[in-house]
C-alpha cells in the first residue's frame, strides 16, 4: 500500500535571476498544492525576485553564491545543514547548490539528495579543471541526478553519476501582455521598423556580442530593425561599449518584468547562446507565437524541433542570413511561428514536471506513488 503522507522537501538554489529561480518557484508551488511541506533555501535576493513564500513555501536565506569562495561556501554548508535538518529529501538546483548540498550531507543525518543539472561547465584551463573536479563530486554524491537536457544526462553519467535521468523543466505560462504592441514599439523607437527581441542574463554564455555584430550589418537595411536585449549582468558595460563602437541599432534595456509586453510587440525573437538546456525565453517566444532564430546547442534542438530556425553558435554570418531571410519573407516567418506554437504544445506542463520530481522523492524514501 502506498504512503501518501506529506513529504518534507528542501529545495536549494544559488544566486539566480532567471530560469533556475523560476523553476524552483514553480516546483515549490506544485508540491505545496499536492500537500507537501516545502522549504526553499538560497540567497535572500532570490526570495525578493521570485517570491517562494507567495506560493506557500517556507524560505530561509542561505547565501550560496554563483562563484567559488571557500569561506562563504563553508558558511553556506553549515547553514544548509542546519536548515535542512528536518527534511525528508534535499533537492538542489544547479551545480553550485548541488556542491553545497553534497557537502552539507556529509556526516550524521544525511538526507537523500537529488540534484538537477540546469547548466554545463563551460570554463577552460585551470578554472575548468577545478570545476570539472567539483562537478564529478556533485555527480557522485547525488542519489539521483536529473538533467534538464539530454546532453546533461550524458555528461552526468560520464563523470560518475550513480543514477541520471532526463527531467525536462517546464516554463511557467507567460502572463498576458498588459500594454498594446504599438505603445511598446513607440517606447522602443520601433515605429515602422522591425523589432527584434532577445532576453537573458548579460553573461558570456549568452553571446550577445554575436547578436550586436549581426545587428550592425542590419543598420543598412530600409527600414533598419531595432534590436532590444532585456537583461542585466556582468557583461553590460562591455556590450554597451560594443554597441557604441559598431554603431549598432541595439538597445540594452536592463532587467525587465514585462517580457510578455515585449514579445507581443516583437517581430522576431533571437537566442545566440553558446549553450542552453531548456532556455526560458526560447519557450516563451514559441508560446507567444513569435518566429525564433536560436543556436543549435545543448538541449535547444530537442526542445524546439522544427519550430525555430537553428544556427551554429558564434556564427555571425549564419545569424545574419537567418534573420534577414525571415525579415524579407513574412510568409515564412508566419509559418515558422505557427510551427513553433505547435511544438510548444508537446512540452511538459508544470504539473507534470513536479510530478516527476515527486515520484523521485517517493522512490528514494521507499514509498509508493504519492498521487
């Protein structure tokens, strides 16, 4: 007979401003709806951004930073060990949280540990070797590793994961646009001009420099497109300097909470990342019915299918050709958007994503199905 008593779940995450935080909030919400007791543990800033307590979870700050820092990490390990003492299972999201959680599980009172891999290690040289060593530790420490894309599952197995499974992460539904597209286009200086949109953290992984270089070529088109990039991050100054140097028709908007409004006004969405698992903005673009050009990296080909035009990462020429082809052929762009909306219907729902995690917890705890 199955045990349907509530599971006390500890969800851990490091610094996040995007997809990981959104996923943890969604997972917490669905688990609470299913009657489980959920605690979320991460930097205080994540609670301010994502509002875990607003969906019924408890939150305690544990400052798990994005970068390695032995002193801060030791403090985070002790804090996470303390706040997860009453949990039945610990579920860490991302490499940094997985590392801190694995260290917190050393010694007495170890809990079953699940780690979801959302990103891969892209660093090279000495830093890459260090991170690779720590990556192997995280893989071997977890009772079950969940990969947000198939290549992450393969990577986890390669570095020693005991049990690695594909666990696609559902994007939360995009909120309805609150403003008319014409109003947004006026704000962005795109009246009578094509509007291209990209959204993401201003980080080298996103390769926004490739988009800016391509956009500089489009300044000679009539009318010239307006390219807007919504997001914040460590590359902001360097990207702003590149825009100025190339005199590219690009606006850096900073972090925005109105992505639905931006998408409703956009003619085309663009993703230029070096690597992604199941990028949130790519999913939002297809669901919003916007034609998408994206890089053929990580989990994006499997996620997007024939619902987007895929180009090689780092290839300015290929990006230029793909975008101009769609701008010059509105019928093809409309057909691509239609295929994208159809592809989006094949993705798992938030309930299904949480259901998979719930089944993993029950398995580790020796319980039957909880639903």
